[in-house]
C-alpha cells in the first residue's frame, strides 16, 4: 500500500515578516527550523520507510526536507530537486509586505491574487499557471513511482502543494480558494496499487 506524504516547508524568514516570497530564495526562520523537526517527529510516528523524496530548488523546502530526514534517520534516500515544485511566482508582489499590499489594492483583491485558481498577480503566476508546471511533473514522476508500490515524501510550497491536493482531492476552483496548507504540517495519503486513495489524514 504506497504512501505519499506532502509537507509544506517550515516558516521562512519572509513568512515571519509577512512578505510575498515566491521564487525569492529565503531561509527558514528559527520557528521554521523547529516546525521541520516537529514534522519529522509526526511522520516518525507513522513508521514509514521512504524510498525517495522530492523537493523544489528553493532552500526553505530543501532545508525542511533535510531536517525531516534527519529526524527519521533516513538521510541517505534518493532526493530529486526540481523547479516544477517551486512556489508560485508572485511577480510584482515578491518582497512586498502583505498587509501594506492589502491597504494599497484592497483586501479582497489580494485574497483573489493569493487564493483564486486562475487570476495571477501582476507579472506573476496564478494557481492555474503553477499547476501547469507542477502537475505534469507530479503525474509523470511521483504518481509513476507510487504505482510501483513505493513510499514517497514531497516537501514543497503552499501553492505547488495546493495544486497537487486540488488534483488528488478533486477540488473545484471555489473549494481551492479556501484551501490553506499550514507550514510544517504533514499530509499522509495512502493508495492502492491502482492509485485509488484509501485514506488521507493530517499528521498532528
């Protein structure tokens, strides 16, 4: 029964500062480092041995993965890094404070940019755009591995993972608007070999 664990990276320095991060390669905050270790402990309770791990090319996800694998005692498994799993590109909003941006453009507009499926911030990516690069990779690489009965760990970002969860859970555009994945909170999916989801749970 193959298992897939999805984890959004721990809090980054710009999460802490309430800034739009996107593809800017910022490190984890001290809280984020602890969240990554805590995620490792939560996964450890499930007694899963992973065959492979996947992450983005951004250090906040890579460091989270490194800390999780250290807690699990599974540091030597193969790791694949790919830009397809990067956070969505926030375009002109990258680096801006979210509260100040909401004052400038209005809270409703900022919520639409952040949570809607197909409306992109200026010069950035919508969730639809992010899904267009994340999902082909997810299906061809990660789902193909799951079909072999392997256990996989994916540590990525809020929006690349939202596109994956939207696909797995068959969420509508309206439902995904309200989907928010917490930093360092593992999601465990278990499948049969036909890739039908048998169970899903948040590890707490």
